[in-house]
């Protein structure tokens, strides 16, 4: 999922983390659709291209701590970016993602909250450092599907969308356990190279 910031609303294409693409490729190998092999080949090519995908060593996976429901959904993540150094601020270092309908109510939007008012909410329990960047984030959930015969299959999903990719590609599933948490694959490559 693409994450934007409130101030700019900027969105840009980013390399897909292997933490997201690998479970999709693995899941598609169980598909009964005729053209699933073509999609597996296509995604495998993307995975092999370093301009289109990022290996696990470049990303850290952060799991949401809680979800606070106000008039919007706030997802709290505890994460001390390696560039922060020593921090004496109250609460944990981290960030909050907001999910809500966009202005035109045409699609669900995810925003990295940078405004102080969200972080003063006692239910949030984290504070934000400016080094955290929406452009380095990929948001996803891990769902468990049950296939005929009882085999369990973990796959990734765009958690905010009612339509899922596996709804089409894995019609034979018999059950789905939705993830209770959101995950963020946070890319640290720019920080590691600059260091």
C-alpha cells in the first residue's frame, strides 16, 4: 500500500519489499486459475529486478501495537529509527498511521501522521521523529487462508480494501483468518548507504 503524508499528499512508486512479494508468489502456486503460472513468472521477474524490488536485508518489519478508533482509525507503531540516537521524550519512539476514506470518498487512504495533536492522544503512547518517512513504508497485513484438505497458507493482503487479490486467484479457499495487526516494511537502505 502507498503511504502519503498529510502535508503533501505525495505518492510515488517504490520498490516492492520481498516480505510482500514472496508470500504472494508462494500463494499463487496454489491457484487453480489457468493463467496463474504467467503471473508467478511475472512477479518472479519483478523480484529478481533490484530496481523494482527490495531484498529483506534492506527492510525492517514493524507490527502495529494497537488500533485506536476515534472518528478515524489510528494504528500505532513502536519504532526507533537508527538515525534518532538518544531520545528522552515521553512514550516510545514510533509513528501513527491513519486510515480513512480520501476526500472524494472514492478510495481508502493511508497517511503517516506528522501533526503533534495525534501524538498527544494518551491512547497513542508514542512520539514522532521527523526522520520517519512515508516514502520508506509499505503497509500490508498477513492473512491465513485455509485450502481444501485443511492446509494453511499465509499470504499478504491490502488490509483496507474489501476486494482482495486472492479472492480471485484462490477461489478454492475455504476459510480466511484476518490479521489482527498491520505490518510496515520500512526500507532503511538510504540510511544505511548514507551512514
